[in-house]
């Protein structure tokens, strides 16, 4: 990955831990971080755990990218950092953000969890910020691991020490569970037992989401804020969907990750090919097919009745994940974040975006066509089509 990005890269057990290390290094406690309100809630809790105040940014309703022009000057002047999202692999306007951050003297941190392989011109996403964090659970499919890429290679030793201070010792039982998980999941899918498996996980306390967003638990969160910066007080939020996010990797994890990384170019080619077909469909955002095609992790089609579309896809064994509705400012409220000054586009995008795995492009297009799904159309009033 260092060769791909032209940057020094540091392996971490998870993208969320990489982000925490970056935020703690570059941002003073009490600082304010501009971020996207259409993002995983785990990322929101990582920002809080780092002792920072999330500031929600306005978004472009076409693809969920940051809308710089809609950020008031008063907001820019109060920031300690900017955190991009590159939602589903669509790049945020990193060159303009780099210029703005340089003028303000604040760091730009790129969350590139969805964006391995995405680029702006001839420069990869992750090559613009002071730091960038990546997930090896997305395109790579390792279900473990991430890394931190940094512009200044001299920082590697210091960041490695900070990472190591946060790690928990490897556990043989966790490594065994990781090694057998791909076979168990394949068996569950083959026997069409996904629903039963999820019910069992909920009973065991391993499935912590009954809706798109995890429960906020506001009273407990207020108490946790008093422990920031620090991960321990926020562990019950930050661990959701990945309980081993701080676990030192054993050999099975590293071996499988290395093996999957060797096939990354083939994976990216498959994602790019499926993205091209989905962007030519009636549900793609206007203008989305213009310019170079990115190997998107998911393609956000814009569908009027998204719930009906999700149900139709599920009947054909196409699971829809990576939904971020409602936006974080509506989810968390002003007690825990600064709301977006222009929330309409983010709310509309979060309500209508249907993230489709591009590797299943033809099947998804067939299902949506048979359903008669209507494209959602943005109106300037923010009411939607």
C-alpha cells in the first residue's frame, strides 16, 4: 500500500483505531473537526473519544461529498481539522480542502475506508492529507485490519508507539474464530440461514444494531465525554460491528490479509466494471457517469422508495448495507455535535441513497427494473422528487 500511495504506511488492527491515532496526534483535545453527517456512527464516536467536537458539514446531494461552498466562514475559522469521508469511494474535493486547510494552518485527515483505488486526477485518495486512514475490510475483504498513511515518514516511529500503547494482546480463541469465520459464513449463506444467524448473534450480544444507527444512549454518552480523550469510556460504541478493533493481529489474520491484498488489482477492476454499468442506469445521479470511473466500494443509486428497493433486492439474496440514515446531526443532536448549517441535502441523500455492490451490478439492475423503481430527483427546496 505504501508503493500504491507513495506514502509511509503503518498497519493497524482496524481503520477506526488508525483514525483515533491520527486524531490524537494532530488535533488538540477540545478541538473542532469538520466531518460529513452521512457517515458511520462508529466514526462519530471515535471523534468524540479523541476529545474532539464533531462539526457537521453541508453535502452535495448527488454523491454525499462535502460541499465546501456551503460552509460558512465562521465555521472554517473555528476548526482544528477537516476529516473527509470519500463516501462509498466517491472522492471528496481534496485539492480544494488541502488549499483551505493550508491557509488555516490545520491538518487534513482523509478517511479513505471506502476509497482504496479511487483517485483525483493522477493522485490517489489518501495522498492529499497530512494523514489518511484505510480499511482492509472493504475492497480487500479481510474483515480485519487497516492502516494509517502519513505525508511525513519521520512520524512513523512516534505513531507506531502510539498505536502499540492502545493494542490488546492477541488471543488464540480470537484467532481461531477469525480463521473459521469465512467457512462458517459461506455455510450460512449456502443454507440461507442469514436471518437465523443474525438472531443468534443478537442473543449472544454480538449483533448490536437493530436499526441503521446503533442506540445513542445519551445519558451514558454524556458520562463518557468526561473521560475523553480515551477509548476505554467509549468502548461500547467504538467496538460495534468489530469487537477486535484493538486486538494485536495474529499470524492467521496477517496471512489472510496478505493473500487477499495480492488480488487487489483484480478486485478493483471488478468494482470499476460494475460501477460503470450502474452509473449508466436510470438511478445514477445526474452527471455521475462523466469523467473517469472510480472502483467504488458501493454505488449510491438514488431511489424514490428505497425501502421497497431494499426489500426487493433481499428477495433475490442481495443484501443492502452501509446505510447512514439519519444524518449524524439528526441522530446525535446539538448536545453532541454542531449541526450542519444546511442539513437538507444530507437528509435527502441519506434517505434515498441505495448503496449497491458493483460486483452484483447486473442482478441489481434487473431487480430494480422489474420492481419499476423510480429514480429520486433532488429539488433545490430539499424536499426531493
